[in-house]
C-alpha cells in the first residue's frame, strides 16, 4: 500500500501542469510559421523573436497576454490569437517548447 501511494505521488508530480496536445499544437502552429519560422527560430524581417525551446507555461502565458492586449500589445498577432482558446495556447506551447 505504501509503495502504491508513493507511485501515485510521483506520477502526479511529474505530470505536466496542464493537459496539452502537441499534435494539435503542430496543426495550429502552421499559422505562425510565416513570422516565427517552421522551427520557431524567429525572423528578423518580421521582428518576430525566437520562441522555440522556451518553457511551455511561458509561451502559453504570452499568448494569453497578447490575446488580452492589456499588459502585452502585439497588433500583428491579435488577428490570429483572438480566434484561439486557452486550450489552443496550451497545445501550441506544448509543441513550440519542444522545437529545436
Ligand atoms: C505577423 C507576424 C506574426 C505571426 C503570424 C505570429 N507572430 Fe508571434 N510574434 C510576432 C512579433 C513581431 C512578436 C514580438 C512582439 C513584441 O514585441 O511583443 C511576437 C511574439 C510572440 C511571442 C512572445 C515571445 C517572447 O519571448 O515573449 C510568442 C510566444 C509568439 N509570438 C507566438 C506566436 C504563435 C504561437 C503564433 C501563431 C499562433 C504567432 N506568434 C504568430 C509576430 C508574429
């Protein structure tokens, strides 16, 4: 019984903070490639920063902030992110954070 509990605790600690679907994120990311590049390396001409390899929670937070437009104003991304949900941001973040 004790070891069973230990396994339960360990798996809940190692589980991601939220449920994400990187495959859905890959599909959504097609709309971002024009500015951020297929590997998330960014694009000087578009003034779009590198976003690959960043923490998933950070990416999702920036997308939420850009959509809200209060603390972070990013007019070029608003038309795209305004149609997306919090779940879309989590899926995108799962995909982008693993890009190299
Ligand atoms: C029209 C070009 C364009 C498109 C399309 C675009 N972005 Fe951006 N993105 C930018 C620019 C420019 C910035 C930096 C703006 C700023 O100074 O805040 C940025 C910033 C970001 C940031 C914040 C990076 C950081 O380090 O804080 C994230 C995350 C991001 N974009 C993700 C995405 C995702 C995901 C998509 C697709 C859903 C997307 N972008 C589509 C141009 C674009």
